[in-house]
């Protein structure tokens, strides 16, 4: 189990981060300001199970992979913080599955929403977004293989 505890050394408090029995890092202050010591782990890709209605919880991460096994008629994200999000859609062995994005996803007007329905089996599509607190400003790469 991961935990955070506060230590006091001198006048400045220090937060210690642990995972299991191993200390992974500390954040504290010295005469130069805040300092971090330890290890920063890489973000991991969250794999989601496809469903007709998909509600992605952004508290899980910001990079998601979804293997399309049916049409997604409502793709939405909750609990998003300001930042970037990447969604990788992989067509299954059937292919041609579509995704309908919630209205808070904004795509370039001249390009329109991405259309996955002409995709062959095994094709990958990437949707990259910047969330500003209101909208997901989005771009995409289609038919990657």
C-alpha cells in the first residue's frame, strides 16, 4: 500500500512517499525553496473494456487504450483536470467500429469528428486532447497500422 507521511527535520516539514516498505521520494524545503528527492515513475497506459456507453474516469490516468469490439455511441470523460489526454482506439478482428464523442470534445471544424467506421481489423486510431477545464480540444491520427 502506498502512503504519504510528514516528517519534521529542523524547521521545515518534509513529506515522505512510500510504496510498500520502500521510500520512493521526499518533498521538502531548504534555503533555496522546494526540493524533491527520489524517483518519479512513468505514467502507465490504462486499458479499458469497450462498451456502447463509455464513461472514462480521468482520475485513473491520462493515457487510455480501448479495443473496439462494438460501436461506442457515447464516449465521455469525467473528473478531468486541466492537461493533456490521449485515447488509443484499436479495432478488433472485425473492424469498422465507430465512436461518437461527447459534445465537450472539440475537433477542427474543417476535419470534423473522427470517423472510424471505414477502418479495417487491427487498425489503430489516436485521439489527443488538451482539456482546459471545459472542453477537450482534440486532434486525431487515423488508420495507423
